C-alpha cells in the first residue's frame, strides 16, 4: 500500500511523465550523436510502487537474468537510479552502439563499458531534466554495471521488509531497427518521494499560472 502522502495524482503523474519524456528525448539526441543513427526513446508509463512490487513487475515480464546501470543521486531528493535491461537486450544494445563492427567475443569484452556509458547518458538526461524543470538540484555518482534478478536489483530480501519505494518507468527503446525494451527505476525513501511530490505540485501551479 502506497502512503497517500507520496501517491501521485493523475495530474502529477502526467506532469512527471512529460518531464521524463523530455529527459529521454535529450538522451536519444545524445545517443544518436554517439551511434550515428536514429534512436527513439519514450516513457509511456510511470508509477510509484514498493520495492517488492517493482521486483515482481520485472520478474513477470523478464524470465532471464537482468543487467542494470546504477547511479546514486542526492540533492533536493535522494535515491538510486537504475536503468535495467534483459541480458539479451544488453548485448543487442552494445551491437547497436558499436555499429555491428565487432565480433561476438569483442562485444562481450566491451559490454560493461558500453552499457555504463549508455546508462550514464540516459539516467543523467532524465535526472538533470527533472532537476532543472522542478528547480531541485541533484548530484550523481559514477555509473556501475550490476547483474542479477529483479529481487537482487531492488534489494528485496526473501523474509525481510523492503522499505523503500520505487518510481517505476517502462521505456520503449528502438535503435538501428532493434527493439530494445528496458526500465528506469528510482528507489527513494518516503521523505524524498514527498519532496518530489511537493516539487511537482509547485511545477503544476506554476504552469497553470503561466497559462491563465
């Protein structure tokens, strides 16, 4: 059960979806320059769920191992951002980034570096856009590539309580005619989500005021 104090209203969810889509479109532009080909990114849905529910959502959709790029952020609100792909998609993404110029062995060798760079571009674009538009500055750590199950990535213990909440975003990701699905998740505690909700409320009031 998501506490009412941090549950997003429909208007807040729409505003945040629009903000994040601006962020991922900037990421797509940066990736396009890096890859030299069209990249399409969009975030059709956002929701606040528990860490356990986030792990279950991914496990229901993805049967294999997962690869994630992880970055911590702090500032107006704190948390951990994850860009998550099914492992098969991650190698596809590396092939797209390298223009299919490498052998299978070479792709595996540079996978870590290519994923970290791609994740850094996407997560930084999303969080920087959120920070700028919501007027809440954020600093980010260097990217780390991690692997595991949904429960492992979201730090859900089998018999323990996972206390954090997750801002869970599904990404449509297409590059070089490859359909690469993925997810962005931001694990945050209640105070940080409450701060984010407050900043969204101020953003909406400001937009409505400008349009009035």
